């Protein structure tokens, strides 16, 4: 390769777009998927990518594969497989904490080999909550080890996480721009990274067994270890939310007559108003615009004295015995729960009041836990962020329906019927067949997994509308729009130019393993700024050109990029990590103190295993 490659206008444009993407992702002024769309449009307008190729990312194998894994994961979830798994883990652990931690994290890691990592984490949140409430093992000691194992386990197959799904498409695209005489890069098979994934998963389990759990115990002893349960004491201690419910009957003299529920709740000293009966109609989580009339009955939650004072000041008749709402507030039917806002939620940036949680979803918002700060006042004006934990009161069936949208990930283990437990064996059989097809070199992974999707739909494991709702279109759109940026990096020569100039800055004779280590560290740093998908798309062309210039293995360098893109255990830019920070109460210091050394372990193990497999 000619390291003195001249810098052309096209190269400058592409590198400018890369810098623009990084800056926009870093400051998060605009949603990541919108930034990706802007980049796609600019690539088309500038002619850096041919018009007929510009939208090919939407039909690429990577995008189809990610859609298929989302639907297959939803199918397994519908059968209640994870609820059964929690019971099995408890039985096998025999009350021994270390054994329970080891079993739970190991199985979560194995599960992540065939499902999207954030989806696996969403499924394991209530499992961890159930295990925590039954054993007394705190959530901080459970969630980070589970999240780490899920990230590590994503390296077991080529469909475990988004960067690995993207990799083969990027390798095939790179073949079109290889210098003359270079060998064609062959796509990796389904289980090509298996030995690396096993080594990473083992390293994660060993890290928390010998080192990480000690740090998490220190956090627990310092008062950071909440054990969630559907108990009044937990929510009273954590959020100051008292669990006692009273009935308040509105008299003709009450100033509340004609007011809306939202206006009544805004009054000084008002308790949480969780139910309303007007005439013969009773409902939990009444909408904020529901009107209060003479004879209406309010279901209020709060400290008895505070509720009594509010009743006296507003001419309401107080009753501590639930005559109207006994059925509504039955713990087997309704209660308080916690749910975290994932990074893919459409609620991001929206004010709680604009969402109409009561009106549209039947959920009463009681508090927001953000960075260990509990927000209780003026909740309607709070703009929601990724990682926020919402404290909700609702009927359990309403909570289950709200959770199906994936805009909320429920942490609390709540009573819910397993919707199609009788389909479990069918779902597992279909999934196994699709995995076996994926092992075949004759079929692309996307076709094999879509075969499984078709099988689950035909067998009734999933309905077609449920399959559509299982797809996180934000993730799909982000990936499909950014893929052409990787093509432009390659075809314009920008990747080759950066690779050549990078080599010139390094000492002559730098060993290949050292270059691989540097590529891994640089990709990890990129992933902290522009997400794991963005880091993969930008770095794979660069890594391939660096490998060619240094006479290394392009496939090995590209694989290191795809694996390193998920090597982030310190910040919320990793979607799996962002989901556990709020529920477990981890601080930024906790994440760097525990996740930082784990990232170093990940890099060393990964490079060592790649060297063993590809030399």
C-alpha cells in the first residue's frame, strides 16, 4: 500500500462526515437515529455513495438479521421461559450466594449468544429482581455481573450483538476496494468467534468471582444495596412513598368539586391520587383531566396524618377501610413497580405530562429516580432521560401491556400470567432448527433466522402484530443509515489514507499484535462517543487497511473492531449498561472503578484469543 496516498476532496468530505457524526453523538442535541439519517442524506447529496446503493443498508443481511433476532427473542419471552429459569436457578443454587451469582451470570451470557444484548438484559431485569427479593442478594451485586456476562456472551456467535451482525456486510463491501493482489476476505461463519466468546465469558465470571464482587459488597455495606420487592417498606425507604391507601369522599362544600385530578394533585399537601370513583365507575390511575364531582371517591396514598390534614382542609370524608377500592388495590391485581427507560425508548426527551401515562397506559407516575436523586415534585414537567427509573402504580395487566412496547423495562417482578407456556417446546424446537440452518454454510444467517421467525408465526408462538412490535425500529434505522458511511470510508480511500498515516507515526517494525491492541483500544474509545454501531462502521474499513499495510490478517483486525465496539462497561453509551445503572443505583465512580479494569481484561483476552485463532 502506498502510505503517501494524496488527500482528495472526497476523502476530506468523508472524514468531515465522520467528525460531524462523532460530535453530534457526543453532545446528543439531536437523536442518534436522526443524525444517522442526516449523514445518509449528505452522502447521497455529495455523491460519495451512488444513488442506487444509498439505501441498500436497509436490505442488508445485518439489518435483516437484527430484525430476526428481535422477533425470535420475543417468541421465547412469550412462552415464559425466563420465569421458569428463575425458579430453576433458585433450586440449583441451594441458597449459596456465590453459586447463584455464577449460575445466573453464566446462563445470561449464554442466552446473549442468540438474542440482542439489550433484549436479554430486559428479560433478566425481572429475573434479577425475583432472585433478589427471594434471597436478599442486593441488586447491585446481581445486575452489573449479569450485564457484563451478557456483553461478553454476545461474542459467542455472529448474531450476539449489532457490531458482529454488521461485520460480514462490511467485510464483503471491503472486497470491492482491495488493492490488486490482495486476497479476497471471506465472511465469518455463524460460530467463528465461539472460542473468543467462551474465553471472554469465563474471564467475566472469574473477574466478578475474585475481584468485582468484593467491590460490589463494599458498595452494599456503604448503603448502596437495595433489595427490591413489592413491599411497602422498600418503597417507603427508597422513595418516601408510604404504602397506606385511604378513601376520600368529596362533599358538596369541597373546593375540589369541578377540579381535574391533575389540579387536585398540584394542591399543597396533596397525597398521591391513585384511583377515582364517579357514579358507578371506578378506575385506577385516572387521567389527569378526569373531573372530580360531588360524591366522587378518591383513592389516596400517603402518610395517614398528611392524608387526614388534606381531607380536613378540603372537606373530604376520610375512611381507612377500602369499601370502593378493595378489589382495585388487591396486591395480586395492582401495586407499585419500578421501570427503567432504555436508550431505545421513544419516551426519551419527552415530558412525563405529555406522555399521558395514566390516560394512555393506565400508569400513575409516583417518582423518578435519576442518578440517585429522587424527584417527587412537579413530575409532569420532568423530561425523561435514558436510565431514568420510574416508580409507577398500576394494575399489573396494564403494566404488562405497557412493557410490551419496549419503551419501559420493568425491573420489579410482578404477578403476570405466562401467556403461552404451552408453546415453549414448539418455540425451542423452531429456534433450534433455525440455529442448525445458520450453521449450514449454504444459507446466509439472515435467511436461517427468518425461517425461525416464519415458523414461530405459523405455529402461533407469536402473532404478526406482536412480531412487528418486537422490532426496535430506532436501532434498525440507526444501523441501516450509517452503513453507507462505512462504504464511503472505504471507496473514497479515506480509510486507506488514515491507515497509512497512522503507520507512519508508529516505530518501524511494530509487531502486529501491538497494532491489534491499539485498534482495540481506539475502537473502545470511539464506542464511548459514537455508540457501538457507529464505532464498528467507522473503524472496520480503517482496520482492514491498517492490516493490509502492516501485512497482518484483515479478518482478524476487523473482528477485533467488532468485538471492541461492545467493550464499554463504564458509561451509559453501552445500551446494556445504561439499563442497570438506575435500578442498581451505580454512580459514575462505581462504573469506572469496577468496569474500567474489566474493559482492560476484555481487551487483553480478546487480542490474545484472536492471535491464537488467526495466526
